[in-house]
C-alpha cells in the first residue's frame, strides 16, 4: 500500500461499486489510523448507501457521517455540514462516497475548498453498459471530472455482478482498464476482488473487499 493521504473520494457511474469500495477502503484506513470518518455524499440514489449500514460501521470503529433524523432515509439532495469538518480535521482520515452520475459529483465541487490533500479515484465496472468500453469510460470520466472541476488521480477496476462475479469477468475488466489507463494517462490503482473469489495472475494490485450492500431477493 502507498503512503496514506488525508482524504479520499470515490466517484463513478451508478452501479460501479463506489460504496463498497469506499467502505472497504475506510476499514483499511482504520487498520492503519485511529480515527476514520466515512462521508455518505450520495444525494442522488436512495439505494446502496453507506448510511444503510451505519451502525455496523460504527461497531467496526468507523465514524459514519450522514444526514440524521428524518433525513436519513430521504431522497432529498442533502449533504451534512459535518462533512466539511471531517475533511479538515487533521486527526481524521476521511473517505467520501460520492453519488453516481453527474448530479452526485456536484457534491465534490461543492466541497472542493475543503478537500485539501485528497486522492480522487474513479471506480469502473465493465459489467455496466455505459462503462463496458474504453470509449464509455473516457466519456464518463470527462463528464464527471468536468462537473466537479477536479482531476481524477486513479482508476479502480471493479468488474462485478454481485454474487455472480467470475474470475473471467475480473480479467476482462483488467484488459479494458489497461487500455483506458493508457489512453487517459491515469494509472489503475487496484483490481477489486470480492472475498469469496480467489483469482490468480492479475496484472494490477489486488484489493480484496467484503460486500456490505445487501440486495433483496
């Protein structure tokens, strides 16, 4: 793992797996640092948000930051003012899970003056139609970075179909992301592998994750 930064933000299209990546990265940081906040910055979708497992994350030593009370389960575009504080508090490492599509990335633009030493990664799921090709990834990255007026530091390869994820899908994601990385001149930081799979011989560093978002069957 590289030297830790103060803040981290994860962006991407809907269904890219940003929330799972943000949660698992926050837990990794917690293993290295005593105080870690995870900010639910999703003002777009009421589904698959870190606030949905806030109590579980608190038990694991994280500090979830999200609208409290009646606003917790709302679908209103609310970003709590506490997010700014945690981004600036030097005793905290802070992770931001930013909502999908352009509307969600507006949050990062709003918080730009408070981001400080922040690493921004775009999570890519090649199993989703709008990010299944290099052209689609390039278009999404240009749109998202333009809206937030911020530079993306890394791509993260997260090819997944939830429990139906296969080693072949993960390897296909690496092929697409390798080409996208070369075209965009943005390095791939990790290939994400769920903890129920053992995949060998991957070209990018592997980041193992546990899934927290529960899909109704």
